[in-house]
């Protein structure tokens, strides 16, 4: 948006009559996650759909690989980025001033739409000997970098399973994108990654020289009761045929959501929303984890208010009254 403002200021100052197309050019940035996750290719798909019709609406989007959910919300709130992908639990916490944002509700956070489900995924190496969530004592487990959404999810699950995260295991803070290699190099016993499926990171972790398995995250009734944004999800075995586990994996999940700031202009959010919804089949074809999305599902799971630009499109399209 910065360049856009510059162009507009220049036009105003010089009183130049800029050609319509140039006047309307708007540059937006989309914060995603690590490149082997689902956020990064999803942001890329949204940018590609927008760019295809750039002449129509003048928006050009660029995608940034980032530390993910928490980083994206904070960057948008600081005005460093225009849009970002974040977990629905993080959207809820940020808007309501909980967890990372304790006492600091991010009242300018706005929902645009939700995307596909994500699952709290625990992958362990065969040599770690871990078969269930009860086998993690003394193990080296990557719970993720501080800017990620998955770090707190890992802590919630570990605490619900009865662990003291500081004392009972060695929790590492590496980025999810680095974790599969660390697992294959035997530097960690396992890692948590909250992510849509299938994705490149879990493929990398399960298809290497060292065998690996996904662990069921079950008996989580307390977690489900305590946190309104969690629900049970299943990761199909067919997504990772080389993983050791014989069945689908049951675990806790939430949704990925697309967010912005109340300060993002209505027309920008309107045009982006319209392009994404009108090209939804193309978006879904660009990544297999997006296959389950429907126009209706995209209005669910958000807790910050919708941005007025998104709402305008939803009403026009008959998706909202
Ligand atoms: N859910 C992850 C996080 O926010 C990112 C997943 C992804 O990049 O696909 O930490």
C-alpha cells in the first residue's frame, strides 16, 4: 500500500491527470508461512488469481514467506503487511486479547474469509520409539518458532497429555520448515506442525531414509471443552503412504483464515474477495489441501468482524443477508 499512497500523493501534489489504470494501481502484500506448508502456496494461488485480472481491478499482490500465524497478525497490525493467513484460534485470541495478546486486544483485526482445515500434527521418527502421545517423556520435540501458530497448539496438547513442557521433555523452537530435515538427521525425535494436509513438510518428514509416523492426538475432551476454536479432525493415511502408521490419524484442528486490518481500503478487500470467490475452482485446483473449501464454508470459523469490503461482496453474492 505504501507505493500506492506515494503514487496518489505524487498525483495530488503535481496535479497531474494520471491515466485511470495507473491511478488505480494498488500493491498489496500477503503474509504466509514456511514454503513447505500450505499457507505459502495458498497465498501464491490468491496472488496469481488476482494478478490474472490485474487490469480489471489494479491490484498486484506479492507473497511473503514468514514465521506464520502470530507473525502475520502482528505485521498486519503494525501496517507492515496488508493481508495474511492465520489460524482461526489465533484470530480469536488476537481479537479478544488472549494468549500472546493478553490484555492487548487487536481491535483493528478484520476477517476476510476462512480457508481449509488445519490439523495439529505430531510426526516422530521410528528410532525415537514413540508410538503414542504418552511416550514423549525425555524426548527432543520441536514445538515451533515463537511467530508460529503451532507453538501454542503444541503446548496445549502437551499440557493436556499431562506433561510439564519445560521439565518433562526437551522442547525445541525451530521453524516448521526446518523440522523434517532435523527429524531425518536424528537431531530431534519428533515435531509438532499445525498445518493443512497434504503438504510438503510432512511428505518430506515421512518419505526420507529414516522411517517416521504420525501420532494420534486423542483423549482431548478437556482441550475441546476449554478452547472453543478446537475440533477433532482426521488426516487420511493416503496422503502420506510412506508413513509407518497403518491408519488415518485422529487429532485436534481448526481452520486457516485470511485476515486484514480495518485500515485496508474497502475497494481493495472487496476486489480481492470477489476475485477469490469467483475463481474458487481455480484456487482449489492450485493446492490439494484446498479441495474441501466451499463458498459457504469460507464464511465460517471467523471471530474478528468481517471487513466491510468482504461483507459487501458476500451480500452481493447472496452469501450473507
Ligand atoms: N498453521 C501454521 C502456523 O501458523 C502455518 C501452516 C502453514 O504454513 O501452512 O504456525
